[in-house]
């Protein structure tokens, strides 16, 4: 797989520093695969019903959090693909809460959500293997901000780290 470094500040809006700052300049593919295993190792041994219980009223359940991670990765991947292909459209932001609500993730078996997450990761890694190296540096517009293809890809594991640490701490 092509390797590429973490994005520089200026390639992404300051908001995403929360996620990018959680990462080292590791091999992207290895990191993405390791995160799948971390998630499985954490979730699978939990007792039945645990995955549908929020840690506090009004908070997401572990299954809803997993659905949110997968949805967000799909959105970031779509944006990155479009920018890599030279699309000059400005891509809208999204409100995560209606996505979680409409996803009805509490009704989906955890095993299926984990498979879906893993399949999304594999599709993303397949896409990255096919992209020309120069496409990682292309800049586009998403949610009213300039962002590079590379930054969108690296936001994905940083977003995972952010939520996975919360999951470990709060559940």
C-alpha cells in the first residue's frame, strides 16, 4: 500500500486537530487494521445487552457509537474520493445525531455492525491503494472549509481514537 504522512496544519480546519493530534506518523494501513482488532477485542467479550445501554441518559449506546463511526468513515471517504478525482463541488456538513437516530443501530446485531465497520475499512484501504500519489495532496471544500484528501483519510483513524478512548473510559 502507498504510505503517506500525516497532514500538515493548514490542510484541514482547526476543528479536526482534535483527531489528528491523537495520531503518530504510523503506517496508515497497519493502523486501520489494528483499530478493527482493538474494537473487536473490546466489544465481543461484553455481556449480552451491554451494547444497547448508554452510559448516561441522552448518550449513545455502544452500538450507536459503532454505527456513528461507520457512517462518518463513509462520509469522509466519499469526500476524499470526490476531491481526489478533482471534483470542485463544496460538500455539505452533516449532523451526526439524525444519522444515529435514523440508523436504528440498537436494532442491528452487534456482529453485523462490526462486520459492516470492517467492510468499510477494507473498502477504504482498497480505494487508497488505487489512488495516484498526487491525489493525496489535492484540496477541496467540505462543510465550508478547505481540506486535503490526505487529511480526510487521516481524520478517520483519529476520529476512531477519540471515540474509542471514550468507549473504554465510560463503558
